[in-house]
C-alpha cells in the first residue's frame, strides 16, 4: 500500500529527470549547430574577399537561425564595402592595373577617399549586429528560455571585447583607404609612365612619395594579415573550448 501511494510521486520524479535530460540534449544540439555556423561563416571567401551568405533555411533550430542572422549581417557589411571599393576603383590601383594617367579611375580619387568614412561607420556596427541577433532570438518561439538566456549571456559577455576587435579590424581598412586615396591623387597629377610593370616618374619627389605609399600599404597589409590570423586562431580555440564544455553538460 505504501509503495502504491509512492508510485505516482516516483513517476513524476522520473518524468522530471527525463524532461531535464531531454532539455540538456537539445541544448547541446542547438549549441553545436551555432558552433558549426560560426565555423562556416568566414571560412570560404572568394578571390576578392567576399564571403557567401549563410542559408537561414539550412538551420535546424531557432538558435541556429538567429546565429545565421547575426553572421549574415556582418557578412553583408563586409561584402558591401568590397562592392563600394570595386565601384570606386580602389582595387585596380592596389593591384597595379592603372597604367596610364588618363585612366578613368584616377577621376574617382574622392570616391576612394569617401570609403574611409564607410569603413569608420562599418567598424561601429557590431552593437547593431548584436541587436539584430537578440531580435532574431526573440522571434524564435521554440528556444528553451533557460538556454536562450544562456546564449544571450554568453554573447553579451563577449560583446565588449568582440566589438573592440571588430572596430580594430576595420581600422586597417581605414588606413588602407587613406593611403590608396593619396596614391590615386599622386597618379592623377600625371608626370609618369608605365613600363615593364613599373611606374616611372619624371620628378624624384614623386618617386619618394610613391615609394612611401607602397611601403605603408605593405606594412598595413602585414599587420592586418597578422591580426586576421590571430583572430582565426582565437576563434578556433573558442569553438574547441565550447564544444568540450558541451561534453560535460
């Protein structure tokens, strides 16, 4: 009789344990999907540095769809800057494709210079991307409330340092734009020819200025590449640590 009375309570306890286990399993599954999305987001740029947008329909969970929204907003800004740089002709100058003082791109030096402010604005966009992520999470109704709060807590805790790194990355673009705009104006002034892959200037002062632009661009590019490699390594370590932590849940 005592056992019979205790049986309903025992079943409730077992049901609660099963529910808790199921919630943990789903949290692990959703978190793994977010890690997979993060790993894919910036893995395969094309030759011009553009990243393919992630497919929201490929996400299997609400958290995955929210993460896709977050990374796509960053990808859109990055690709948009590259499109604007191409439109202004900046990459043609960087790639040494301007071989005549009459090249039409040399009439776009102001357009190239304007890209600096675009880079400044874009470098400040991380908080906006984070707000888009929060809104996307709020739209998803199938996310466990505790897991949602955990995800938000993790993103919020990392927001300040990620925002600083994001801004620093775009400062490299600002520096590059300034140098290319200056180089564009030097070339637009004329007094040079192009032969056998080299620029030949009439005035020694122009040679000095040209070499200065070239040297600074090389230094900025090297610093940017080193920073990018550091960020990629940091991201890999973070993903690995996150996955290991999931195994203990």
